[in-house]
């Protein structure tokens, strides 16, 4: 396998596997294990199609753009504004969740204040984001493989403590309960325009990178969820590794929360950089202003303590992730009809698939907004 393909896969996997993996076991335990697994698989298929759509859009379009740029090119300035709103909401929510979760995970290991550790983490990540792509790429490639290794290790260490009775339970009433957190966890579309740059000269590998990069996180989530819910059941904590560590022992507190810290750090780096690029490339801001506009809002939200870890994940995933997916469907339909560059692959979804995708995203948005009030 070519190194460029491995790097592209690791970029998408690293963007996707973040704080969401730590929240999935909690919402699945609350909704019922079978309920949660059905939603994971349903959304996995939906997001894989969306990822292939945006990959094809990127290959069809000449020049360097982020998703907001594609929205403007194919749907107009209003669509660009709406896409920007969805991406900014998602990015700020995600960066906030990563910072909150990081503080909690590190606090479980070393015992200091979660808020203090969140701020220290945020400052370290800010330095790396400001340095740009090459620094992040070097970290991302190795950290992604380390994360996948630790998922397998956590499963092996937990397997003897799993209670099979925790794997029962289906509730149609709670079918949308895990929706937002799971969608948050599996959305990695912001990384896909970057794959075009990483695979420059090897664009024919784009489809393979997207498929592998989309499936690997789902497998990791399923393995991790089986381990955590199997051990802790309804006692699963919002940051899953904290409860898992308490149930199994001191060594799991360390290993599990180091894993949590790593997943949040890798996704923080890539998502923050993607938002910086939106402001820099598509809105023509100087890098320092793009950087400040990216970093200040999530820091303020953390300091004000506006929401819990899982609340941030759920609302952000359902509303921002759903709006993002809906717009990508519409962009793809328009892009396939435009006379642009011939892409290295095509994914010609039919009208039925597109209506189904839009329906899933709209229902998720409506459910989340209604349950807030």
C-alpha cells in the first residue's frame, strides 16, 4: 500500500475518531444496546455515501477549496453561508467537547482540576494548530495507528469482565436518543478536501482512501462499545473510559484515559486546522486572524461551562452534522450536472437514496431541537 494512501486514510480516520468514541457507549447503554447498534450501522452507511459524495465533488472541482467553497460554487452564496454556519457550529461544538473531555480524562489519571487540565491541553493544541499542516500530519499518522492499537488492547483487557446480559435491549421509543452523539462521532467530511491535496498525483486512490477511512472508525467504535457496555452496562459514564477504569482497576484508569486523551488530541488538531482553512482560503483572512477566530470561541465556551460533554456531542452532531450532510447531498446533485473536471471516480446516487439521506438528517435535526425545549 502506497505511503500517500496510508497517510490519506490516517487523516480521515484521525479526523473521525475523536471525543465521540468516548460518548457512544453511554448513549447506547441508555437507549438499549441493540437500538444503538442499529443506529450506528444505519448512520455508517449514510455517512460513507456522504463522504464519497464530497470526495467526488472535490475531484470534479479545479482549485483548492474547503466544503464551504464547493457550496458557493454549485449552490450560491446563501448555501455557502449556510454551510459555513453548519461547519462552524460543528467545529466549535467539537473543539469544546474535546477540550472538556480531555480535562476529565487527564483528571482521572493525575487528579488535578479538569478545568485546569482542559486549559493546558487547549494551549498546547493551539501551538500545534498555528504551525500548520506538516506538523499535524507527522503527529496524525502515528497517533492514528496508536489509537487503533489501544482500542484492540482495551477490548482484550476487558473481555474477561464482560457481562453478556448487557447486550440486550431494544427500544423504538429511544431510537433517536443516540443519534446525535453517533453522527458526531462518525462525521469526518471536513478532512476529505485535504485528502485531495495529500493524494496529489495519485487522485485515483481517493475512493479507496475514503472507503477505508470511513469503515475503520466504525469497526473501532463497535469494538470499543462492546468492551465498555459489556463491562459497565447502565453504569457507563459519559466519558466511557472513566467508568471502565473504575470497574476494572487502576491500570485501566491509566490506559483507558490515555486512549481518550489521544483520540481527542488528534481530532482537535485536524478539525481546528480545517476551520482555520475555511477562514483563510474561502474567506481570505490572514492566517493569524483565522487562527484566533478558530480558537477563541471554544475556549470561552469551556470557561463558561455551558454544557456537559455528552450534551455538546449530541446537539452538535445532530444539528450541525445533519445540516452539513443535507447540503452535501444537494451540492453533489448539482456538481454531477455541471461541466467540470472529470473525476477519478463517480458515485451516482439516485433520487431515492438522496431523499432517504435528507430525511434521516432532517428527522435528526427536528428531534434534537424539539427535545431541547
